[in-house]
């Protein structure tokens, strides 16, 4: 009689299941801040597509990239002031994610909102805040300023991208 039989132990069956996507909480670098202009561009981060643009206020704004009205890709739209206009039906979305205008409607539905992502420029880089629970960034966790980055002795950033399809767990 084997030991496992004498202890009445059953063999294990391991069932591998798909791991849910999970993204780390914190500030994540998107690239060089100087590369962001008033021409909207899209990126796929945190399992979603986002649109990034620089508004009339010279600030970078990041929104979810799809218009909830009919699913248009806002990166194909145009920037007006600090807002972005949808290329399908011309809904205008403010930098805060609220719909500011529907050209053919008298009122804007209260649920006409898309996600606005916190972002900041530091050390000539653009950062986006991700929190799976939707919390805003704590004021004490911003990337530290590197004063040498702005001196003539510091070389410019050289950004390289490498996509690694993996789960952080």
C-alpha cells in the first residue's frame, strides 16, 4: 500500500483558468510630453483605448477614446478649445469628460459622460494615473521633479517602446 493510500489522500487536479486583466495603481509614463499636440492620438492602455490631445490651454487632456453615442473613435475627431469633437455626429466632449454640446439637440442627456483620466507633465514626460477603483491620485505620490532634466548637461529622453503581452500577477 502506498503512503497516499494509507493517508487517504486524493491526487490533485489543477484547473488553469484565464487570469483577469489587472493593471497597477499609480502613475504610468506614456511618452514625451512634447509629442502631444492639438492633433488627437490614440493609445491602448489598461485594457482600453484612450485619446490624448493638447487643448487651447496648452494642457494635455486624456479621455476614453470612444464616443458613447455611437462608438466613434474620438482620435479621428478634432480639438476645439479644450474639448474634442466626435467625427460621427459632432458631439463635443470637454476635458472633464462631460458632453458640452450636441449640435442638433436642445438638451444634453445627464448620462452623456466619458472617463477623463488624470495626467501630468513632469521632467518633459507625460504621465497618466490609473487606479482600478477609480480613486484620484494622492497629492504625495506624483513623480519627483528631476531638476537636472532641464539643464544643458542632461541629454534628451530617447523613448523606446516594447510591448510585452503578460499579466502583472
